[in-house]
C-alpha cells in the first residue's frame, strides 16, 4: 500500500477527539497509555495497551513497555463456561477493535496470524477478534533504544487502514482505506507524508540457519552454557515479545463441584519452569540454558522452517528492555552468527 498516494489531513487535538468519538460509534479504540508508577521500579511508569477515548490519552513519545498483541490476545481470557451438562462459549467483543501500533507491531500481527490461523486448525477465539480488527499506524519519528526493525524487514507495513503522525499539537492523518474517508470530509488537507523508518542506530546481522543438521550441531554448542548463570528463567522477555504466543489453559472451578466453572487461556512462556511438563511429570528442558536455546532457535529457525516467511522477530527491542538480567537479544544473535560461522568452517575443513 503506497502511503504517498493517500490523502493526508491535519487535525488539532480537538479534531482528534472528535474523530475518536466518531470512530467509537463503530470501534473500540486501543492504543499505548502511560500508567504512572506502574513500572518495574518505584516511581517509574509503564506504557501498556488500553482502551482510549481521547487524543491526550495516547502515549506516542515512547515505545510501549508491553506489545500490541495484548489488544488481540489478552494476558488472560475466558474461552468458555461449563456445567455438568453443557458448555457455552464466552461472548465476543461487542465492537470490532481499531488498534494503534507502529510498523513493527503491525508486522507482528502477521506472525500471530500464521500461528493462530495457518498452523493447523484455526483458533476460533483469535479469529473472531482478528477478522473484524482494523489497525492505525503510528509513525516512528524517533529512534528507541534496542530496536532493529530495519534489520528484519519489519520497518514497513501495509496492514493499516489509517496512519497517524502524532504531535503535541495534534496529528497528521493519512487515509489508507477508503472506508474511513467519510470521517475526514470536513478535515483540513495537508501535503505531509508519513514515512517509515529507513535505518536504525542498532544494526543486527540476523543469523541464517539453512539446515536441520546445523540446528542439531548448534544445540550442542557451548555458547548456551553461560545462560545457566545469567538467565533466571522469569519469562519477562517472552511476555514483552511482540510475536511470542505461548499460553496455558486452566479450568477454574467455581464451587467444590469441579464440573462447574470456566476454561481460561493465560499467557505463558517457554522460559518458565513447568511449561514443557507432560503427563507423568517429565520435562524436556530442565536447564535454563536449554529453555533459552529453545526460544532462540525457534525464533531464528523453527518458525521460518514452518512458514517460510523469515524470522519470528520484528526487531522491537522490548525483550532486551524488559530483561532484569540485562541479557541482550541482539548480542545473543551475534554469538549465534559466530557459532554458525565456526561450525560451517569446521565442516568445510573436515571435507578437505
């Protein structure tokens, strides 16, 4: 979708509020919101996705602490209610959602689509929200620490219906979907062009693993051992990740009768103890380094081997920002690239 061919409008804060009020007749609006003193440390803030009603509620100056995916797949959601005799699905949202996000956030939705919609049976609870959802691009006018969207090709997107460049004194808005044009019939036109990021300060040479044999060799590489000491297996990186989709389902009984209650889906992580536990109590990955290795190799190799669309990463940088042990995901990728080069060189030498 070529943004330069779309009409652009200039809206003051009051006009933005009027636009949002008109949109809310059809959509529930979700955007990053600042929560004072809601951060990890005392007196630090958090920026999370919540339903909004006014221009002033949107935090557009900073990257959100947690990803946009929560607007589509909440941290916890009830799937259905059950009794001894029957069950009833939870009701879908009353309105479709219009979700504000940056290019990397919108590209993460495509990865979620692969996992929930194109990976075997369709996830109906995701599908019913996703089919009606629309997206509003938030232009990146500044660089954020640790982001590398350009290195993974997630800096541009075509998934949005509207594109916003927010300012203190309002916003420039480009209409990318003709269905939204009537909302701007009385708006002031502008020649402003909303742009995508073209270069990041942080550049990552994303590793390429071209065979299952190489994966098996990498599993035995000593590079992973350091993470037994460094990583505490808290799962903060995966909760903050734009593309991770791991979850657990739990039956919640309302009374002493275990056959009356609800089934709930809750965000989880391959990094936490017990996530890979199977019947009988066995676990496949007991060491923290094994969990971390699984996560990295799935993002770099496993996802692409399944869908052939590139890595399971949009370069948002949230995982590194949220790690309490200051483990850098880009630094891990660099170590993985070095390990790949080392193993390939050994393989070439052994053939000589």
